[in-house]
C-alpha cells in the first residue's frame, strides 16, 4: 500500500509550513499598528530626558497652533461687480496734446489669480520659501448711457483693451534666533502693467517690495513682531512700519492673523478643516502704462504709472474639500483708496511719504465707485 | 540525497522569508526623539521589519478646557477622536532603505488630523530630517528631530 505521507511530502509540507509561519508572523507584526492603551506603558520615564547631543538648541517654529494652513498652489478667480470709473483730464508732457476727462460704467472687472509657493529650505534653524504669482484684472465697460464703449481717453482705452496684470516672484525667509525670538523677511519683484501675456514688459519696470520683522513667539499660541516695509500696497512707494500679531485662544476656536497694515483677520475655527475669517486686506501696486495696443503711441512714452490701492473688507470661508485640497471663498466690499496716474521724473518715482516729503500733484486724478466683490480659489495647502 | 535536496530547498525558502527583514543599520532609528516644536516626544520602535513612532510625552498633556488627558480630537474619523494622544503612533510603516534613509512611511499631525507621506533621513546619529509631503516631495516641509537620552 502506498504511504500517503512519504518522507518527500513530509519535507515539502514542513518547508511550506515553515515559510507560511514566518510570513504570517511577519504579517501579524506589521499589521499591529493599532494604538496601544496608555495604561500599557509608564510614560513618566520620558519626563527626565534631554538632548543626547548636549550642544543641540531649540528654535521657535514659524507657525503657531491653530493658524490657517499655508497655500502651496492657489488657482483663483476674482470678480468685482459694476461701478463707475471717471478718468481725469490729462495733458502730455510736451503740453501739445490734451485729453479731457471721461467716464464709463465698468460692468464688472475680473481675472485669474495664480500663486505658487515652494519650500526651498525647511530646517529648524532656517526656513526659506520661493513663490511666483500671476494676477490679472480685465475691465468690461460701457458708456454711461448704456451704449457700447466709445471713448478717446487713453487710460480707459488701455484698461478696456488690455486690462492690468501682475507677474511676480517672491521669497520668504524665517530665521529663528532661539526658542522665542525670530526674524521674518519677505521680498518680491513684480512686473505690473497693462501688458498682455504675449507682450511682456521689460524687466527694468520691476517693482521691488520687502518687509523685515523682528518677532517674539512667547508660546505655542502667540507670535508678534514689529518691522519695516517697503511697499506699494497704497499704490505708490512707501516705507511704513508693520505689526505682526498671530494668536489663538486656549480652546483653539478664536484667533487673529494680522500683518498690519497689509491684512488683518479674526479667525473662527469650526474645526481644523473649516475656518471662518473676517477682516480686511490692503491691495495695491504701481502699474506701468506701457501697452500701445488701442491707445495712442504717445501715451506709452509719457512714463506713466497707475498708483492703485484698495481696501477689501471681507468675510472668508476656507475648508478642506478633500485632504490637502482646500477651497477658499470670500465676499466683500472693495473700497478704492487710490487710482491716480503719476508721471515719473527722470525715470524716478515721486516719493511723497503721504505728503510729508512732496505735494507734487498726480498728472491724472481718477474716481472709482466701490463695488461688491467675490473671490474663489482652489488651494493645495502645506503640511 | 533527495531528502537533503528538499531540506536545502526548505532552508532556502526560510532564508528568503528572513531576507525581507532589514539589517541592524535601520535600527539606529530606534530611540526617543523630539520634534523641533518641543511639544512632544516620540519613541521609535521596530515591529516586524518596519519602524513606528509613538507619542510618549506631551508638553501639555491635558486638555486646558476639560483637564483630562488629550485625545486625538482632530482626527477626521470620529471613532478615533477619543484615542489618547499618549501612545498614539504618529509615524507608521517606515522601511530602511540604506544611506541613512527610511521611507514608505506616513506621519500624522494631531494638530490638524492630517496624514502625510514621509521620509526620514538621519543626518547625524542624533539628528533626523523628517520630511512630510503631499504627493511629491517638493510639496512638503522638513522638520528636524533631535535624539533624547536620559539626563545624567
């Protein structure tokens, strides 16, 4: 009679058994990722430990608890409802050409807003980010009586035909000095103007902005600082003090995110994936009037720049759509602060310092109504 | 002779199974580490062939409102929101890849309830670069962790 369990089969079964046992054991170990009960280990033994490397230092983090997540990639759209725009009278530099004032209805102004921020160095003692952004604002106009736009005013012509665009790069450096003190530097270089995406302005028209803040981070829920900024946020170049104040209450519900005067918001955290904000942002730049498309050639040679500054009172809701994809929706009221046109003197901007250093008048003074505005953006947020 | 051949085959199968387990180099990750914010201490352990890190100490162990030990209240899974943070495995499934690097793991941030892909690089025996990222490494942030030892 044939033996069912001859030695060969026994050895094969033993081998397979041995292989299976090892794999099952490995699988069981690997899957044992469930949380252990806090009772299973005496955690007090970890109270009395210090750095193995006695020379190691602690540095404060660039963030505080409860802060809204930083945006790595942002794709957004901005829409302003209708308002009136009155462009002032203007005389060319050689006094030979005059344009009289004109007014139009802006049916709406709108445009894409793209932003990118990539961490370059992210270490305990240094954080460095680089960014790029592209913003556009296109104007859809009609004559005040509701008929199709027919204007000879060069500013209205170029706004209508070319709109305004900003293309820029930025950098942010956070340098902790120790576990409580830090330096924060932000700098940007922007091309702003009525250029088209296919007709880039020369780099000599770059506008440079920067801010340096010295700050304190006394605990995990507060950081504040004081500094100085070179900014175009009120439309023209200014050097102003800045105040940083980020704070979260002990219950992680309320907080502030303030870099005054650029922006200031009160934050309400429904949960870490749903946040509400109320506050304002000061937006502005100097836009080079450079594009001759649809405007008299002469206008391009006048060395003109729009000094645009606006305050956006707003409410925002930011929430996670899925994991790290966040949607931001905002609605608010856009208040015009300045939309005047300045002529450069010898290629240099006039530095007025809010009228303290110069009372040189603008070459074109314009009036803008204040519309409601809406903004929506899809964002990839940072860890 | 056939028995010997089969025995050697079975031995080879067993060795193949063990071959997936890492060498001792990866075990240099074992120990207690402190993230740069100093809010927690994390003990790295080895389970099977992989490395895991659990929270063993919190700077603020109790919830300021309730006074009770903190739990994972920000976890998107409501069933896990009562799990104590002490003992929570925030590093999971790391595999040693040579050159002082561990990868294929994830890191969990209890502050926002998010889990990120993660790689670990040991820059010196007492320092780790922990990089959490989304999709590709470029979209991430590196935190530096320091090894802790019992105070003398």
